[in-house]
């Protein structure tokens, strides 16, 4: 069960299914995705992961309630150092640290990143939490399937795909915090804003994965 399962409409559940079974993940599971696209995903996800510390810091700084700040800090702690695991995965699919340092975001990646920053700048506290949490939550579910598929189909080791397998443990620690945070916003108006934030988050997530599949590889 996801923290969002009890919050969203059937329309959003449909979006969640589109993300979970996106062709990007299905091609990894059946071993047909080119290794070059694995590299492209690693680079574009690096852009997002690199921004994550700033996003979490802004979320913490933007909340005046000290109890909520404590919860947000608890949520950040399990994710510390995750970028090192992504670098390890990138190296396993042929990238260098110089490749990561020189990364430029594709349109779908930038759109998702900008959405998170827009929410942090202009959203209500409930919207800020829901927008980022929805994306993190569904990626945890994806990683449960992707990690073993990368080992099975691409000859990678469990250590090389730890960026994905570690998300299961992160989810176990983060999901209860998300539930505790969002439980504080239970008025009809707040729930409406939460649903809208999740809906947009999922649509931008789909756009990001579409970009990985459709971008021409040089």
C-alpha cells in the first residue's frame, strides 16, 4: 500500500498505473532497453537527485511548524548519500564522473524539476509535501521490479544496482513519515489541493520517462 492510495481518485490511480507499467520499465524487465538508454536515464535522474537536497532543504525552510520540520528532517535522513549509489550505477553502464558533471537536463527532466520548485515557491504546505512525496513514493514501487531485472538482463551485480534496491528500505522509513505529515491536512479544500498536486506530479513523471524513451541517442 502506498501512502497516496487512500487519497487519490480513480483518474490518478490510472496515472499511477501508467507510471508503474511505463514502457521504460517494461523494456528493462524484458531486457530490450538499450544500454545507452540506461546511461541516459542515469544522467537525467542524476539531475533530479542532485536537486533533491535543495528541494528538501527548501521544504524544511519553508515550514514554520517545528514538529513538521522534525518530520521533514526524518524524511531526508534515509536519503542521504543516495547520489553515490547512482554514480556507481552510472559507472556500471559506461559513464564517468565527468559525464555526470557535464549533464544537461532534457525537457521532460527539466519540466519535472521545475514543477517541484514551483510547488515549493507557491504551493500550500500540503501541496509542497504531496508533489514531491508522490514522485518518491511511486519510484520506490518501480525500483522493487527494476533492481532484479537489471541484474538478470544486463549482467550487473547487486552492488551496481543498489541505487534501485536501496529504495525499498528508504520507502519503509519514509512512507510512515509521509502519512504522518499528510494526515495533518484533512479539510476538503486541503485534500483537493493534495489530489491536484499528486495528479500534476504523476503527469510530469510520465513526461520525464517518455523523454528517456524518445530522445535520439547520439
